[in-house]
C-alpha cells in the first residue's frame, strides 16, 4: 500500500492517512480496509485524519468516498473523520464532493451516523489541536449503539 497510513499516537486513538501525489483510488480502498482492521482491534474511540495537501486521485470520487464512508459509519468506535490540509479546506469542489458522499451515506443509515463528524481543517496541526481539545467525543459511544 503506497498511501501512508498508520497510528499517529502510541495510545492508538488517532489514525493518520497522508494523501500523496501518486495516491490512487485502489490505494484508498486498501487504506480503508487497513483502518477497518485496526479499528476492530481496539475497544476505544478513534479519530481519523486524512492529511491532504495534493487533492483527490483522478476519477469520479463519489463511489469511492461513499464506500469508504459506509465502512467508517459501520465502525462504532470511529467518531470523527477530519480532512486536514489546503485541498480539503480551500477547494470548494472537494468539500462539496466529500459532503455529498457523507450525506448519501447518512441518508441510508441515520442511526449509525448520529454523533459522528466529518470536519474540514486547514492543517494537520489544527486537526490535532481540535482532537486534543475535544477528545474522542465520549458521548458518541452510546449514541452509536456501542454500549
């Protein structure tokens, strides 16, 4: 898998994905599978950060992002997904595509999406500061059906 993805912290509460100029949709799906596997190994809440300074891979992003969102919403311990970097914040097209994909998933599984967040932040540092300040949203555990 060429798209860098790993636990950001020793406590395994943050997964960081770095989008590179050569990232592909196939690698995105491999990354989503890795995140799914890792999330099932821990019993605490997780935040996922997609650090993107280069933009999405070529091709229609909707089916790929919809599939990835479905995986994330089916994992009750993933509470916040943050798109961090200039491409997610400054590119209106990227924001519309990501928000649209998330809304499509929310419409099909509203009970699993309550208490979840998709956020856009200008930098990795801002995303990390947000997580540090807000924690992993402990209240999302109960609302997502993970009692």
